[in-house]
């Protein structure tokens, strides 16, 4: 398992893009909307680990609620896994609060699921597979 990406929730995507474009001297290599989650993702390559800027596309989306409650900033860490279904089942059997009814399609062509932050030291953690 390895760190796949770091998700950062943003309030103002234009300001965030200016900062990260200057930081990495690059533009996002991919922008994608995940309508089911009310989010638009902007991916940067940070030397083999991706930085995913998360922009809410509706005021009642999980990202909009996160930014409203906590402000912009670190939203989640994502780790790659070989098989999302077996990883979901394993973590569920171990007693972790896996969110949702099972893995689902996410951004960047991945199959994803999340573990509740209170189970992992306050960090929302995503697992993703090809």
C-alpha cells in the first residue's frame, strides 16, 4: 500500500489554483467532475504523489459542508489498494467504520471508499483501486 494522493478542500478554486500552479510551476494535469459527490477535482503531480484540490459544485455536497464547518484545508489522505472490495470487507470486519455500502466509482478512474476519521486519529482516509 502506498500514499496515492492528498485531498485538499478549497473554498476559492481560482485562488487555490494560482497558489498550486506557482508552487509546482504547472497546471493541473486533470480536472474532473464527480457529479454524484458534488465535487470537481483538480489533480497536480507532486513528484509521484498527487495533490487533489476539491471544489464543491453544490452547496449541500460533502466538500461544501466540510469547508463550511472546518474551513479549507486537508480533507483526506488516500492510499492505493489492489482490490477495493476485499480491502473494504477486511476493514469492515476489523471494526472500522467504512462509509457507505461498499466501494464506488470516484475521480481519476478509481474505485474508492472511505474510513471514518474518528477511527483513524481524526483523518478521513480513502482507499482506492484501479
